[in-house]
């Protein structure tokens, strides 16, 4: 199967390196910069899911397409949660494989971490676990959704309207002050118990979660600039 895929890709004009098992695949991905990786889920150990998970944990971000003969929802979810960018079940048409690879290579190696981080704050979207350092933080479903959105846009100033549209929905008919309320809830859990002030208010604009935090008592910068609320 691997040889067949290799020949098909080479006929399409790709330069292809072939790895026989998970260990060889990991070695190659660490040593060389690939435009994309086609990864069979059932290669000899470590399997494709674990290879993908390891690459992402090590900060390696080439686009990954997982091939598998198993078409269950659980397997698709497992592959995507491991950090894969796309998923194709066998048997497949080479035309579809080529089209998916073209789409992936257009994206390039963009960082897409499985676990989100901002300084010593971590959020795992799969297990719904949030930690500040080694301490686990319990959040409600909406608090978790708000924090995840902030952490996916770390160091970016987000307006209340944008937060409402993504964390609530377009049909939400409440006031935008619900964002302020939940930001306050979030600060009481992720910042103040740890003496931090990472979740900032940008006056007249919205909120920003910083990638590099500071103690709650630290100066906030220029007069009239960003201040914790």
C-alpha cells in the first residue's frame, strides 16, 4: 500500500520519502522539513495517531493527512484530536488524495497546538482540563469556551462583539455585558487566586489574554493604556 501511494504521488510530481514504521517516520519528520505528511494510522508501532501526537507535542507542524481503513466516528475523532489536519479512509481515489494534499500544502506549517498555552496557563480542548502550573482549575462550560477562544487568539485584542459571536452565537439577544460578567468570573479563577493579571481590559475595545503574564500588582504600562479590570 505504501509503495502504491508513493508511486501515485511521484507520478503527480511530488518528491516522496517513505518510512516503514512509526519510529522511522518520527526520525524523518524531525530531521527534514516536509511540505506535508501522509500518515497511515495502522503502521507498526508507534501507530499513526501516536506519531502525529508526538510531532505536535514536539512543536513540529507540517500538515498531516491520516489514512485509515477504519471509518468509525471514534477513529476520525481520535486522528483529528491527535493533531491531524485531514483524514481519508481506504479505499480512496488518488484524485481525492491529490486534491486534499494540494489544500494542505497551501496552508503550510502553521502552528496548531493540541494543548493551548499562555505562559503557565494550559487548556486541553479534548479532555476539557485547564491548569495554572500544576494546579487544575474547574470552569463552567461557558467559562471554558470563553477561555479557549481567548487562548486561540492570545495577545490579540478581542472586541465584545467578536467574543459574543464566537462564544455565544449570532442569535444571542442579551446585552454585551454578559461578556464582562464572564470575564470577571474567569479572572476570579485563572488570575486572582494566583496573583496574576494576564486577562486584560483594553478600555473602549475589549479584552486580551497575554502570552507572558505579570503579577497582579505590577504596573500596567503607560497612563490610560491597558489595565486589569
